C-alpha cells in the first residue's frame, strides 16, 4: 500500500469517526426529553404551602386577640381546633413539597452523572483530534495528501476532506462549551434543591412539634370545661355540620333546576359518595363517611353544581341540586367541579379531606347531607339502602 493510499485512508477514517461521534453528541439530552433542570411542580406545591402558612399565621393572630380579650373557653377551643387543622394541612403540603424536591434531586443527580461522563468523553475525543491535527501539520501530511491527487477534481475533494476535519474540531469545541454550561446549570440547581430540602425538613420537624403542642393545649382546655360547657360545644358543632340554617338558601339554589329531576325522597340503592368509603355514623339527614387519603368523592345522582365554598381550614364544600333536592359534600381537600357544572351520577367532584381530631389523630373523612325540595331534612341512610 502506497504512502498516498495510507494517508488518504487514515484521513477519511478519522473524518468518519469524528462525524459519527459528533452526531451522537448530546444524545443523553435528547433521551431525557429536554427535562427542565428545575421543575415547575415544586414551585406550584410551594405556593400551596405558603397559602397554608399565611392562613395559619392569621389564625395565630386571632388566637392572641381572643386570649387578650378573655373570650369564652368555647371560642378559644374553636379557634385552637382551626389552628390544629391548618397546621396539619401545612404539614401535609410541606411533606408533598419535600417529596417533589427529593424526586427532582434524584433526577438532576442522574443527569449530572451522565452528562459529566459524556463531557469527559468529548474532551478526550477533542484532545485526540487536536493531537492528530498537530501530527499532520508537523509531518506535512496535508500537503502530501493534496499534491498526490489524481487531477484537479481529486484535489478539490481532498481539500474538502481537510476542511471537514477542521470543521469537526470546531464543532466539537463548541459542543464541549455548551455541555460545560449545561452541566454547571444542572449542578447549580441540584445544590440549590438540596439546600431547600434541608430547610423544608427543618420546617416539617418544627410544625410537627407545634402540632403536638396544640393537641396538648386543646386537651387541657377541654379538660377544664364543665359538663354543661362540653355538651353545649358538642351540640353547636353538630348543628353546624347539619347545615340546618341553610334551608331557605337551599330552596333558592334549586329553584328551576331540571337536571336530575327524577330524584325523589324514595330514591335508594345509591353508592356512597366516597369511593371505597364507609359510614361511621348516620344522623338524620347526615352521614359521616370515612375513607382512605386521596379517595375520590363522587356525586350520588345526576345534578347541577349550585355552589362551591372554601372554609377557613382550606377545605371545600360542594352543593349539588338534583331537581328540587340537594346534596351537600363537606370537608373535601380539593374539587374538580365549578358552579353551574352539570354532572352525572358517580362523577368525581373532588377528593376526601384530611382532618385531625381532638386527640391528635389524623383521618380522611367527609360529611354528607341530603335535603328535599322544601329544604327539610331527609334520612341519609335511606338513600344508600340496597
């Protein structure tokens, strides 16, 4: 094999290898689907956390005012219960933020490892390209390669090959620069998220300790009440849950509604409004229903959403009209319907709420109630008889 043939083969092979590697560069970034270094999910979750934090601070401010005014023990207990539920909600949302941060840290850590390996390989390849160019320059290989051409056309092609190799080196250098910048960005986000996770975990520990303090204080206050005061508080709370004061409003909300108007006081064999849930207690038109965290809340019958409310503890209530009847779904953690929506039987309207009782036990529950077309109470148990 002549020197000319060896040189030509070497240059063409080196050019082909460089081109193939350059085309493969950044393959990981393509495989990752262009994932963001910083997920918007964390920022959205953080907004929820801050909402609970603001509400909790406002509640604590009211607590101080109540204590300073020496209000009744029952009023102090009500506000303390609100504070407990807000704090519990803050803990849950902060836990969700921590979980998102851990997943993002894991993803970015993997990206840093793979991108760092790819960058190292590109640096090694570029170094070899530079060494090869220097050898060819020192040995006059490019000149020999050109002057050994078989005619003008062959010389033009060989000159194009030499330019192509120079272009590959320039492209590889540019790619290395881009990858270095991208790697630095991933590392910066990774470090920032690690610091944020540390801060979130410290906040979680603090809120858990504060919740235990709230529970102890509530037990102390309840323990100091007289039997009469305890009975009065229990009756008032029960009355609030039954929504007895909303009869006139319920009549107005259902006026003229035709959606689900085949519902009647005799309608039965309906599914519970919590998927996989069970009734812990029936009280006339009320049913206290428990379930698993995250369980879907569904409407019992075809109807129209006539009101959606949010309470002081960031839980929701949904009112659904079935013709002239109305069903209420109280203590939902979130909702997926809005005022005026027409919905079908067993359609999801939200997710079961999470609350905490006077003994500090966390549970998932909601309150269901049913009213007839006059606003009078019905038997909730009859709706679910099979």
